[in-house]
C-alpha cells in the first residue's frame, strides 16, 4: 500500500452532525454526504424515523451513524443535550441545524401555549445548540455550521408574521455568531429557503414557487463547501425578497399575502 493510501485510510472520517435530522431537507443533505464515507450524528425526536434514516445512509456508504432521539424544544435542554452529544461523539466538522415548526398564524395568535412552543423550537433551541457548539468547535479552530432560517424572516407579512418573526430572530443571532466565530476558525452560514415541499408545508396549497428538498440540500452542500455567508435557495428568492423588502411600509401593510 502506498503512503498516500495509508494516510487516506488513517484519516478520520468527516463528522456530520444534523439537528432535526428527520426533516425533508436534512435527510437529503445527509444523503449527499453518505457516499463520501462520512460519519453522522443524527438528532431528532422520532427514534423510528432515525433508524430508517440510518439504514438508508449506511446503504449509501456512510461509515458510521450515531442516533440521538431528543425533542429540541428549549434553550437549556438543547444546550445541555448538545454538550453531552459532543462529549460522546466528538466535535463535528460540519453541522446542519434544520429543525423547526411552522404553525398557522391565526391559530397561533389565539394560543399562548402554541406561540410559546413556536419560539422555543425555532429560536431558543437553535440558540442553545449554537452556544454549545461554540464551546466544542472553537477549541479546534475549524468547522462549518449551517443554520436553516427562512425568507419569511426578511419581512413580517400579514399571513405568517409569527413564524417569520422567529426566523428574523434566528437570522440576527446567526449573523452575530458568524462574526463572533470568524476569528475562532469556525464558519457560520445562514440558509434562507423559500417554500419547500416537506412535511411541514404539506398543508399549504400547491405553488409554482414550492422547491424540491433535494435541490435545497444541494445548495446547502455547495454553501458548506464554498463557505458562503447567506444563501437564498432557490436563488431566485434573493431577488424576490429584495423587491419585497423595498416596498414602502404604507403600501406593504395593506398587502394580504
């Protein structure tokens, strides 16, 4: 065996850690890494789904898959859980934070409990994860973290401002983390998908703007490889949101979309 092949054999597998691993985008993201013989740590609420995803990744070439069934729905809980996971599996090379819930705006406005849950899952939980990841990844001075936000966070619309405000909050936090972790060698990416055909959006009416999760996952992988900063996916959303963000407020507040 040549020295080059020996080095490749001894080189540790790329460690991919995915929070919300059972989401449609996250599953497609993992499938793109599996043929590279990466090792995975998958975190999601549903243990049975995780087992199915694990079997699929092994069949596609994954070197190892660790599963953690955990409900990511609080700041402190997600922080402590992430700390424990990292201690058991070692710090990751690539992270995708993909969990989230949508909700129906009118229903959310009538339920403090549901609104509380929306913010815990979409904002506080990712913040707890990022806090714990900073501890682990900054020590090695390397790694990439991609966080899924949404175009909905770019401006509060009448139809979904509750969900959109959670995404605006996490977008701002991730932007700050990007600046904070830059000198520590850890790269942080904000991913802003538009509507994506996943379980979270299956109750919505069909739309020509609805994207395939496979295409979105490919965009995220490219963003990780090229260390992008903020990625709209599909790319046409950057133009759409540029236009929407520049509509005068007096006009915008009368639009019902």
